[in-house]
């Protein structure tokens, strides 16, 4: 049962708690971006570039700081990762 909580964090060279902190940070910024986008939808003159700036920064954070260990995921997961690019 423990492997369900540790396998993915280990595949990106993080402990469970480190992964929780990183994922929680992403969740916070994504929530903020969604609120800014909703505000912009109603009031187009507000937050004109805020959501896109947050998403761009998150994209760079995810790609730059995280290294997946070779062989740490299944071939099916590798195929999904490649398809997502």
C-alpha cells in the first residue's frame, strides 16, 4: 500500500513530503490563475495577462526542476508522457 504514495514521488526524485509541497504549490498557483481568468472573463480590463503569466511560470518550473529517473515509470506511462508533448 505504501508504494502507491511513494512510487511517483520517487520517479521525479522527491520524497513524499517534498512532492506534497511541490504539488500543493502548483495547486495554489493554478487556483489563483483560474480566479484571475474568471475575473478577467467578467471584467476584461482586469488581470489581462496574469493567468497566462502564472501558467508560463509553472510550465517552466515543472520542466526545469524535475528530472524523471530512467526506468521509474511503466512503458504505458512513458507513452502517455511522450504523447503529452
